[in-house]
């Protein structure tokens, strides 16, 4: 079995993986990072979204070996070590963007990828937010609240709250 070296949530790791192992399988089954959800297995729903070198990707469509030497960030890494919530998490709570919670990790990671890519102080407009969330499905039709949450988080991050 190939040996995979990568960084997950800031930690350098090694894992033995079969060549056909998907990144989502590595995260959930081998590393017990179950915040990344599995929904459709066909890259349609987005609930498995993680950041790969800062870019939002659907981890069910990435082979684990494609992450070799790269940095993966999962939803488990959003909150600070002391438990302080990330502005995206705070905003999802405040704006009722959580709904049933199934899509939440993917939505949060897609939003985080968008917001981290912004120049300091820049808040993306609603069209940019909607585009960044495209491909992440909410079964509860909670998009209005989710977009509001991303706007709130963007404002907090632009103001330097965290």
C-alpha cells in the first residue's frame, strides 16, 4: 500500500492508503474526522467539502493520493483550540444557517475558502457568496439564512474580529 504524507488541520501525517481510497474515506474512516459528511458519493451535494491548499474541494471526488504533500483543512479545525468559534461558525448560529446540520460542514468550508481568499478588509458581495456556495445543496432550503451567515462572517473577518 502506498504511504501518503500530508498535512491535515495543521498536523503532518502519514497514512497507508489503497490507490482507490477517496480523501473523504481517509478523513472519516482512517482518521476519524467525521465532521466531513458523506451525502451523495457523486460530488453533487457538497457536504464533504474541505479545503485543499486553501481551495474548497469535494473530498468525495479527490483521491487521497492526490493530497500527497498538500494541506487539508476540515471543519474540525475551524474553532480555536480553546473552543472559541470561528466567525463562520458564530454567524451560522446567529443567522440560523444550521437547519438540520447535514450540509453545514460543507457550507462552512466553502464559505471559509471564499472568505480566506479575500484581500484584508474586503467583503464579498451576495453574488460572489452564492457562487462560492454553488454545488453545496441544502435539503432544508435554508439558503437565505446561509447566505446571511456568510455575509455576517465576512463582515466580522473584514473588521478583524478573527
